[in-house]
C-alpha cells in the first residue's frame, strides 16, 4: 500500500556472508524505477525506494531451517521447537557444489563445500557415457533440452539407421552414484550422522536425491530426513528462499 516500507530478506552462504552482505545491501537498496511486461499482459510501472536499513541478510542454511519450521501462513508448525533446539545437519546440493551445514540452537556451527559434486558432475558423467557408447557429442548446455524429453536421436552412420535413445536409466545411475559420493563424504565428516536429530535436504538437486537418501538412511532410527520444502508444494529449489520469507514474517510480527 502507498506509504508502506519495502523490506527485503536475502541469504548468503556462511563463508560469504560477512564480506558480501554490504554488497547485497548496496545493490538492493536505493531508488528503483522500471517497467515489466509478462506475456500478453499490459506493461506495469514500478517506482519505489528501499532503505538500506530494511535489507537483511541471513546465513543461507537458516533458510532451510525456517522453511521446515513454518507453514504457509508464516506460523510455526508443531515440531518447530524441536527443529530449532536440535542438532540439525543440512545438505544443500546445487549445480556445481554440494554444501553441508551444521546448525545448533538456530546458529550455523560449521560448513563444508565440495566443488566437484552436484548436478554438473552428474551431467558430465552422463555426457561422457553417451559419447563413449554412442559417439554422440552433447554439451552440458545442450543437455538442458535433452532433459526435457529424456531422449536424444542417435544415427548409426554405418547402417544409416536412426534410433531414439532414452537416457533415464543412464541419468539415474549417475545421479545415484554422485549422491552416494556426497553421502560418503558427509558420513566421514559428521561421524555417520549419529549425533544429529534431523537431516534437511534443500535445493533442486536435493529433490533429485531425496528418495535415494531416505532409502540409504532408512535404518537410522534416531535421524529424521526431511525435504526443506516439506510444508509447501513449491519445488525444493525454492526452499531456502521460502525460509527467508518466513523468517522475515516472524521478525516483522515480533516488532509489532
């Protein structure tokens, strides 16, 4: 409404938060004037000011924690106190990295990042297999279109016969392989997860790994494995951002 202040809540990985927060505040705050047109809708004009003191940045894994702790009305779920007061491990695999975070009493205790795992590694393995098996050179960029159909066209140049190859089995194999490697490193880092009450899986790649992780850890009776988007129907890739929003709602309510 006219006269209302715009408040922004963002997040950064813990290792970047201290140094990069001033930059986030700087580029987000200020006087913004722009127009947006979506599809066939009319142009929409925006003209607003965001004050620097109304831009907040939290540690990225806290977004996952707040996401599992709040419903869609920004209210705490019944187990929220358990989440906040327990020792929580968050796995946030992305395109190029896999991040592990430990949280205790709402504070990030530590983190580890691996830049040789993630969806990029899965696609690299898939691309290499396709090249070795079928002689087809498909770049990781082109794999984006292949993923939409789950297939690619292969031509045997000796017989000039054409075949549509389904990559589902290939992709699933390497998805599980990279996920297993990420879990193996996590078990080595965190003493086989035996000191944690919750393992929260965040991110789009995390969604692709969810079933494998739950099955792999199904006999860990004291460890609860949850997707960070458990309280919503949004894709898991939005879990951290959803948590930022829920944290902001709670913060605003507490000031009233």
